[in-house]
C-alpha cells in the first residue's frame, strides 16, 4: 500500500500521541502503586508561532516516590531551518523546510539502584522522510544480569522485525559516548536513524520499539523498586547524572534539533536531572 506523505504524517502523529499516553499511564501506575500520596504527571502544552508551525505536550512528574524526575514529551512541528543548520539535516540543504513528529522519554529514578532510562522515536520529513529512535539505559551501579536481560529484549524486537541488532547496538555505543571523558554514558542499547527504505516495515518496527520500552522499563523498575540503598549509592548516582548532563548539553543531536527547530526550551531540557554532582 502506497501512502501519500500527508497521510503518513497523520498516521505517525496519531501513533505518537497514543504512545505518549501509554508510557505516561504506565509510569503513573508504577508511581501510584508505591504510595497513596503519589505525585502526578503535570501537563504543559506549547505552540510555535500561534500553532501555525505546530507544538507539543510535555508530561512531567517530579519528586515522586519512584521517579526523581520523568518526562514524556510529544511534539509535532514544522517550519524552515536556519541556513547555518540546513546542511546538518538530511534533505534540508536546498530550502530548509521540515516537518517532524516524535516522542521523547527520560526517567531519573529515586532509587540509585534503578538505571536512568531513555527512549525516543521520530519521523522527520524534508525533501526526504525517515524514522529514527532508540532505547538506552544509564545505571549508576553495575548489574551484569540486568544488562544481559536489557540487551536480550532489544535484540528480540530487532530480530522479529528483521532489523540489524548488532548494527544498532554498535551505533548506540558510538553515539552515547563522552569523548572528553573517554567513557560511555551508560550500558548502551539500540540507536537507529534514516530508516526510509520501506515505510510500512519501518513504522511497524518503530511501534514495537515503543511498546518494548514500556515492557523493559516496567520490569526493570518493578524488580528494584523496593531495594534498599545507601547515601553512598546516591552519591554514585548523582555523579553519573553529571555525565548525563554533559552528554546532553554537548553532544545530543535531539537537543540541538529541538533548539534549532524552535521547540519549547523547557521540554527540550526536561532530560536534565533535578540534581547532579561533579567531582
């Protein structure tokens, strides 16, 4: 079936809206199950140029029983890139026009034994159109078994969709790396981009990666949610968060894309933890 590009935009945009609801609902349930006085997600709607060029919805939960801070953002924006940024985006060099929709999730946990979790997925249209996205985890405290299970689930979603897990894992390892520290940000995961050869196949993969994130994150959190931790554990977490901040501000392409496409600054920077340390 051949969809026109405008139909593809509508279909993808609707899926991302649904996915935002599913992820935030699952995280809210996890938070609620810990206490009757749980914190709730707060919604923030924003628009670009009076909604002429789209906007988004940010869902943020802070200082909860499970989450120190978790953001589940969904945006759909369009416009024209600044000339100095056009050659950095596939298909935008000629006229700078773009349309982009996506979901981004970052979860920083109260319990330092639970890794920080990150997921994003997007569909971008310039003179080309493609999907991208990924899942990765950043633990402060090493857990070999958790790492194996995490990667096994990512390998499985790639396998059932006939996608190249090893390639996406290597891509993730290269991408989430701090060259000035000569160290990885976390334990990696999968990262993919420029998926444009088969829209239906790629869209199916993107959907299943999103659902896999819900499954992985729920199981990781539930397994460790009641484990005891110490001040020393928290100190390790805060130092690891410092590395997280460094990566997102210095290297993260999503952060740069959001700022250069006129996105909402608070939504773009929701990935930053509420507290971090440097040594």
